[in-house]
C-alpha cells in the first residue's frame, strides 16, 4: 500500500509528511511525495527545490521508508495531485490544511477542499 502526500515546502506540507512518516513506520507503506507547481516552478514558492528535496530524501532514506518524489506542473493543482496519487496506486492521501476566513472562502478556491471532495480514496487532513 502507498501513502500519497500532497506536499508544499511549508509548515502544512511538513505536517502532512510527518503524519505519513509516522503511519509508514506502523504500516510499512511506501510514501509518494507529490509536489505540484501551478506556474513556472522557478517562480512558485510551493515548488520544492534541490536542497529541500535532498533533505526529504535523506530523511526518508535514513528512516528506511520506501518513497518516491513526484514533481509536476499543472494548471489545476487539486486535479494534478489526485491524478498523481491515482497513478501511484495510493491507498491514502494526506495533506496539510490551513484555516481560511469567510472572505477567503468566497474569493478564492481551496485546493484542499477540492481534494477532499473529489478524491476516490481516503484523505487525511492534518494541521501543523
């Protein structure tokens, strides 16, 4: 079985990865780290870069957790995450969530909300 992690290099992505690592220690599941850029990756703060990816790779290797890092560019981040999770055969998807204000909910969409509503596999939402 595989745990997919919708990852961004911030406290929310770290919370999701930490949950997946803890679950993997218990279940022995592999981790698929999914990192998506909506725009040009060099301009996107949500896209994990070299040293960041290397640190994650070193951490998971040291812990003996089988893993894969998938990075892609997609106009619709939620759809791209769900596609990558499906392609990996993930049994669970974990993502970090943040609080949004009522105005924020009206003005902008939520990747987390779209993933929660559209996923065909169980989704675990964690907060830092």
